[in-house]
């Protein structure tokens, strides 16, 4: 794991099947626990900037609480209208039950 990763939580902080919002290095991220693996996306919907972390996580998709767009949290892809652009994703690493994220290298797929 490179020095760009910042510890932000322990794995038990995020229950399986839920999303939780953190601010790491000034970036607001929604971390989604999908079947025991955590994925981080920017906490901003690409349709109209609603906080995605407040949405419902169903399997590997989170639904925007404002207009219902869904995003695949594993790769950021917009899965249905009204969003068409992907949300940024961030690499998450787990070590000894602690979670680290690299907010400097956002990926937009
Ligand atoms: S703000 Fe998210 S779908 Fe409109």
C-alpha cells in the first residue's frame, strides 16, 4: 500500500449492506460495504449533487435519494437515468481490520 492511503475507519464501522459517509483529506466519500468488501465513491451525485451516501444500497448499487439514479459502487458507473455520468471512485485497502483510502487518485470510469 502506498503512502497515499489514509486510514479512515475500522471495518466494523460500516455494517454489511450499508453506506457511511466520511471526510478524508477534505474529500467527502461514501463507503459502501458490499458483501464484506468496501468500496468508496465520491459523496456527490453526478446528476444534481445530492449526497449519495444518504441513499439506499442494494447489492452493489446505491440509489440517489433525490431523483433515484443508481450507481454501481464497484466502478462508479451510472446505471439508470437521470444520471448519465459516472461518479468518482477511490481505491480502498483493508489491513488488519482497518480501512485505508486513496483520495488523491480518483478514478472515473
Ligand atoms: S441528484 Fe441524484 S438523481 Fe438527481
